[in-house]
């Protein structure tokens, strides 16, 4: 009989084959505790899988499910066909009495499967056909959930191969030459534990090799490289570089000697790909077009490098390890194709039910208004609500969007309670909150917010326990040796004189050492508790103390969701409960990552509909006379008068509605793709009311406004500037320009302070904008980049559309694409009106104006750019009726026009709004 909730998530021993699994019935909405092991498979998104009640359809992996019973039978028979060395290893690994650290079932099964494929009698393999990836060497993939111990399996695999080869030198099934390829420097450093004679190696730490065989393992020849080391330049690339070096591209032999180094003398190399979902072969043009350039280059160089090794030395077998072995399918960006050569599978649901990893808990609802489309909490997937604001070149001191600060208040509050629990039990290191941001500028804004206590949880804001990391910056710094003077390399000015400056490479190495040792007592990263990353934590990070994750980037697929969530899945404790024989549950709380089900691929059994014909929209070089240029303004700065004033009657009202603000959030654990709403945990901000003192709010708001003032913006006495701003903030907060809803928040001082505190970013932006508008003596455009301030219609890339469109005559763009009949009418008039010399619809041109609305910076893209007969420029917007948001757009556009006209040398600009097709002629005729 089914049940409406899961009373016990962990139901299997980590050391035995799973005996039960949880199953969710989408029709009855009930969970069932089902006997037997969950079939190997994954969940594919369906047309209706838009809610928590329907995460998608489960699809089995037939090859794995065919192999599993054969492995069990072979195991029960005592492993017939294996060598004596392999038998010794298997007996040693399965010995539970003498081993201090037992191996998990999933580790044993993954290794048994690989051995079975090589050493079991041929009769055992009848009917088992492992597909190729299209290359000349065989690949075998072990799919293992993040945190289930695949690095130990790699050590077992190396020991199995090397010890057999040393013992039986003529046996062609084995090799003592091993190349391990990692996706980056972080993973490469982590894999140093696979060097047999290295310090802290896994062979000794996890008793991988019996005592009698340890000496033979020293004959192993192991090489660990990151994929970038496999890079090479083709003849075409060398021609483009026009280098003075005329030797041409490296031969396969020269290339292999460079890449393999000390193991280049070997033949029939064993290759181990860690995080192997990066190592996919490009088999179709559509597949190549479905990914970005960096991913395509990584995949191409990785597999291409192995192809060269295969040609020069031969690859015995390529063993792939990944929690998410999916590659682009070539259909849609959100669709991934499962590797067809997967031979064993222990997925995330299996790992959760066995207690091997933490259980992810996602936001399912809060007391604010949910997303209008999905009806989910906005904290479930934050980025779409603030994408324009976070996806711009903002300065570090610019306030974060209100929704982001509110999310941090809640997550930091829960982190604080977790830290107190850890401290009470004497745990030596703090819990860790990580943020995965979309770009460097966003990470800098987040760091600034924490360093200046703008999150209002001071315990999480400690600068010396915070790391901001960017993989691109790190990789670049490690390749350089430029001396830099940085405050992070010294503790004070006196030390700065005594201690030599660090090179960028040394700084990068120190930062990476901190990153790699987060949560490890006695190591540089021991006390790190707040990690802010850009692209750094998608994988290869082994911190076990992560308890909270904030996602502030686009998540285009569930594959990416699982990779990021995987950074918080490693457990802090592996102690088995003496009562149950199971691991105790651990959790990681997640904001902003829409994690609900596992990666999926499209259903190939259903023929896709034929594509609709596409029109090619492109620049016509022969129409140079109709080219339109515009200043590429990134922002508008204000030169303010020395004495700041604020006429409150001229300030727009600001409404703070408690229903729009999440103060109570509920999270639920995810199992079998479905959040268990009966096992909720709650975060409640109301308990922090005493910390939100009004004077603290005033000073925090004033300090943020103060930081928005640039030295060139202010000509007054800076000693009194902050005092002026504080007085303005106090007057504003005490005025009738703030409307609090509902009435409880007007009469209750504690509720009022909470509402003000969680809306501080909105208040800062509102007051700052009012100060700028009322006190600006001049407005100055800031260009991006400064040395190239103009953009042009000639820069537009070619694109394709299935929308209605029509050829143009006075535009450098060949077609105008219509979104409405009204636009078609306007375009016709622009092509025929006597006042118009040239025009372009602002579609894929990149002309945009930043504006502020409800505490969030948005991008405004006016409809048309028009050059008139009098050589002036008109920015035209087509609008049926005005909303409050439209007013904010137009105010920003008006400011943009004033700044550009005041700059000089950029022509004469004006803007207008067309409210119906009949008024266009009059707007064009205005001088």
C-alpha cells in the first residue's frame, strides 16, 4: 500500500546490494517502498513535467540491467575464469573482517563489472554487445553518483591492471601503463592520490592492495594530465597564426612523447577519463552546433588527443567515470544523449537511499507570491527573475537585486543555525555555503555585499573566511609569472614591505590550495565558510562540509543542475548507526537551482515535426549608406551638486508588500525525482527581528548609497557627505512615501523593521535614483569599451527566423521581422516617409538602455533606431498603453539621450513613443 510521505529516506546498507527502493506513483500521488533493487535508468522530461508532481518519465538502461544479474551469478559462483592475481584482489576487497575501511557495494559492483567484461568466460558474455562511440578504441563507462567513491574504484582498476601485467607480462588483456585524463587543474590535483608511490595515496589509505602484492605495484607507470595538456595545433591553425616557426604541426609520435612523458615507452595504454561527460566524440554537425564553443573545443581536444595516442601507441581500453555521462544530442540545448557504452550504474537516487550522499532539499514554497508561470517559489529558480540585472557589467558596490538579497537573508539564517549546532557538538570546521554565479561582475557584487555586512548575518560575512574564485582567472594566472601587489598576499602594510610580492601564479596556487582543502582541519582552507564561484564548482571539488548552495546563473538542463548540486553531496560522517546498521541522513539546502529530476534525452521513437522554413536576416554591405551607428553606453554617471537635497514631494511612492517578500521558506528532500512534502524543513526570518534595528537599517542603506557616489560625481566636502545621506534616509523612512502592506506592518514595529530590512536593496536604489534626478548638475555617458564607444548595424550577426518578415529598402538589414500587424504598418511608413533617411528595427542589434524597476536593473530595448533627413537620430518606441514599468524605461531613455547629447560629437538624439500608427508621421516630422 502506498503512503503520502517517506518516513525514512535511507533504507539500504551502503555495503550491500540495495534490497528496496522508493517509488512514486504520479497517478495516486503516493510513495511505495518496493522490494528489490531499482532498475538502472534515468528520468526523461515529458511534455507535462513542469511541476513537482510530474518530474518526468523513467527510462531503463537495458545494457546495465542485462549485465547486473550476470555479475551476481558470476559472483555467487566464485568468479570463474579470473587470474590468481585478480582472485586475490577480489578476496581482499570483499574481506570485511580484516579491512578497517570497508568498500561500498557500488564500488565493488563497478569493479566487478569491468573485471567480468575482461576475465569471465566468453560464454558469460553471450548477448552482451557494448556499442562503440565511433572511435578506434573501446570505451567502458561506469556511472557513479557524485560522492559514491569513484576515485577509489580508479585505484582498484589501476591495481588490477598493473598487478596482472607485472605478474603475466605476455597477457594482452592488461597493461602497466596508465594515462589518467582530468577536466581541469583542480581534478588533476585531486587525482594525485592515484600515484602508487605518492604521499597519501589511496592504495595504502584504503587498503586497495594486499600486503604481498604492494611491492609489485611500484612497477606501475601512471601519468595524470588535465585535458588542456592534450591540446595541439592543426596545420590550418598554424597557417592562421603566421608564425615564424615553419616546422609545421607535430607528428603523432612527437605529440605522444610530449603528452605521455615517462610512460611514452609503453604500448597499449590504459586510459582513465575522470568526469568523462566532457569527453564525447562529435559525430554530427547538429551535435557540434548544439553546444558552445568552449565545450566543443574541450570535447574535441580531449577525444582527438586520445585518437592520436591510439594511432601512435594503441589504447587497450578507455575507462570512463562520470555521475552524468550525457553528451549533447544535437537536437536542443536542453536535451542530452546518454552514453551507450555504460556498463554499470549507481545513480543519485540509489546513493541517497543507501546514505552515501547528502539528500538535496529544494525550496518548494514560501509565504511570498509565487512565480506567475510555474506557481513555484521564486527562490526555486532565482535567475530568470533577475537575469538582466545579473547579466551586465555592474560595479562591485552596486546593490544586488532585492530577490537575491532576500534569498541570502534566508539561506544565511539557516546556515547560522547549522553552524551553532555544529559548534555545540565540537565539530572543528564550519559549515560551508557556496554560490555559483553567472559572471565575474556578479561574484564581485556578492563578495562586496558580504564584506560590508549587507546580508545582516554578520557571522557569514567574515572576510577572512570567504573565498571568491573564478576558474578562467585562475587558469590564466597560473600560466603567468607577473609580479603583482595585492592585499591578499599580506596581512598589513608592515608585512607588505618585508614580504616579497607574490606572482600571479603563486597567488593562484595559494588560492587553489585553500579551495582544495575547504573543511579540512589543519589545512589552509580549514575555516573557509563562504565560497563565491564563477564556473569553478561545476565539478571536481571534494569539500564535505557544504550545507547550503545558492545558484545565481542560468540552468539550461538538469545535467548542469545535478553537476552543481553534486558539490554539496559529499557526507561529513560515514559512521553507521549501531541500531539500524545504516548511515544517518545528512542534508544540503538549495536555493536557485531548479533541481527536480535527472538528466534526460529526447524520445527518438517519436518522429519530430518537420522544421518550419527560416528566413535569413543579415546585413547588406552594399547598403552602407543606410548604416546606423549609436553610442554603446554601459551606464550614465551623474555629476552632483555639492549640497544634496531631496524634495520628498517629488519622490515617487514606493510600495513594500509583505506578500511579495519571502520570510518563511519550506524545503523538501528530493527522492525519485519528487520532493517529499511531508518531510519539510522551515527557515523563518522572523526570529531575527531583534537584529534588524532601525538605526542599523538607516546606516546600512546610507552606506550603500554613499558607495554609489564616484569621486568624479561629487564636488562637495566628502567629510559631510555621509552625514547628508543619513539625514536624507532618515527623513525618507519616516515619510509617507513608503507604503507598507498589509496594515500589520504599519502598526507593528518589529514587522516594519523586518519588511524594511529585507527590502533594503529596493530602498537603496529608490532613494539613490531620487537623489540623482534631483541633484544632477550634469549627466555623463560611460562607454563600453571606452576606446570603442560606437556600435553599428553593420556589426549585427546573421540570424534566422520563422516569424513574418518583409524586405526593407532604407535599412542596412535586409528584412524587418514583425511581431504584430502594427509593426508591419510602422515599418512600411519608415521605408516611405520623406523625413526618414535610414532606419533599423532593434532586433539582434544589441542597442539597450539599463533602467531600474522595483529594485532590479533591467534592460530596455527600444523598437527602432531612425536617422532623419536633418541628420538627427530618433529612438522610437511602439506602445499601446503605458505601465509603471514603461515610465521607468522612458525615464532611463530620456536620461540616456541627455547624456549623449551633452557629451558632444555623437550627434543629436531624441526619443518618442508611438501610441498608434496614425501618429508616426507627426513624430517623424518634429525637429
